[in-house]
């Protein structure tokens, strides 16, 4: 696995780089060949808060986690644990559906199965992805600023709208840092 490690408001020392490589190296055991895979790691420090964001795009699967603590090394440990939980959860779902060698390793071969909603069952036999409510509404054409105002007026964390400039469906959302994000189709 290749590592792209960058720092915001922090100098990435060789010791810190080695620690990140050592810890993220634990994820390689879940995949057959990771030589072409690149892990994107962002280390940042803001007001005594050490934040680590890791994104690892595997074929057919994107694994991403972030963690913020008072200690950079603890944040790295926590984010690796989150990533491992995500991978194990996905691997368990794939195995549960196929009851054979349908592991996450098949993603690289292009033989990874699609996970059907009705086959994912938890220990009680209920579907983990049960849709409990469906909403339908007309998408009013508006610009991004108006969509953000509508979202804030409704008190929601996201808002789906038709972008008046592009005539495509977009989503605005409120980020953890209090700013806003926009999701557009490619």
C-alpha cells in the first residue's frame, strides 16, 4: 500500500510517518494485493485537537474514517480501529449473504457480489437496512444559497434540491465544522 500523508498546522516527522505506516499496515491483511492502493492520510492540529482523516479507496469499496483527540498517536490508533471495524462489518455482510468465499478480497478481482437488502440480516433475523419511512416531494429549482436557507429554516442537516443553474439534483449539507457542503452528480 502506498501512503499519501499530509499535515495541516503540523510538521509530519519521520517518527509520525512511520507510526501511521505501521498502524495502517494492519489493514493490508484484509486484501490480497494492495500494491496499487493508495491511502490518503490527513493529520491536522487545531486548538489542542489532533485530528486524523484516512481514506482508502479499494476497488469497489471506499473506506474512510476520522478521529480527533488530544493526542495525535491516540487519534491514529482510534482511526485504524474504526477502519478495521468497517472492513470487518463489510466482510461479515458479504460472507453472510454468500456463505462461501465471498470475502472482501474478491473486490480486487471484480467478482465482489452486490449486497442485496433482503439478504442482510442481523442476529434477530431482521433486515439491517429497513426503510421505515418514504418521503416524496417536488424539487423546486433554486440556487445553492436558497437551498441552504431552506435547510436552516427546516432545521435539517441536509436538503435535496434541483439546481436552477445546472437542472440537476443536488444536496447541501451541514458539516461538523459548521460550514456547508454541496453534493453534485458527475
